[in-house]
C-alpha cells in the first residue's frame, strides 16, 4: 500500500464517521424550516447543537489521529490528545475514559499511535464500557497500554490481523485503515504491538516504542 492508498482509506473513514452527525444537521435544518410549534423548534435547536458538537469532536480527533494535528512541532501536548478522546467517546456517556498519562507531551507519531489504538479499542466496546489509556517510560522504552472492558467486546478479525501483521499482499480493507496506520507507525519506529486473545473478556492492546 502506498501513501495515496492510505490517504484515501483514512478519508473514507472520516467521511463515514461524519455522515451521521452531518446528516442529522441537514435533517434538523429541514425540520426547522417547516416547524412552527415553539417547543418543537426548541427541540430541533437542541438536536442541531448536539450534531454540531459531535461533528466538531470527530474532526478534532481525526485531525490528531490521522492528520497534521499539533502543527509542525515534533511533540503534542498530551492534554490535547486526552481532550480529543473525551470528545469522541464521552459525548454519549457510553464509554468512561481513564487517563493514566503523566507525560506533558509525546512525539507526534507516538500520539497518533496512542489515539489510533484507543480508537480501535473504543470501537470494539459495542455496548459501551470503560476505556483506560496509559503511557510510561521504562528501561529506555515508551510503553503504551490500552484497556477496554464492557458487556460486549467485538474486534473485527481483519483489524486484529492488520494491527499485528500489517497488510496482506499490499491490500488493506477500509475498516482496517486505522489498524494499518498503527502497525506502520509502530514498526517504522522500531517498535511492536501486542493484543490480548480474542476470547478474553477484556481487550488489552500494548505497544512498545524506543523512548
């Protein structure tokens, strides 16, 4: 897979995730144009505000996880990464986020890796739950740990395969674009990614990078 293919896959993911909140904005505006009842108009405004916030939160997250978020500097404030995760998963109150990152900043690629791993684990919590994110430096290595726990964990086998082995025959399915990016970020930095067994009730994803 080349850079253009990856960019296309990530754009597809972004469009897919924005389709729902942007569509809700469009529907809300259409309702507002025809609705005369004050209470219903107020409700429409509430729905518009929720959809606009959801769209903005997704864009902020994907800017850091997939794009050139953080500007041209070599590192990103970890609180910015935390806010992006909270905006993505905390809005519907289905996923509780635990943040155990003491570092003030991380390299841009380490931040992207952390966010993509958290996205994969968060998406696997199909009925909600808890998502814990931790980072620490030990023995000259940077350890990233993501733990997902909930009533049902569903991790796509293609995503699992891609995050561990990369692409097969240079091909990556659209749903595994983030997993391929995570795999590439880790391996190009001289690191590795580990996942818990599929049968486990708790999803654990760990990554080790040179500090």
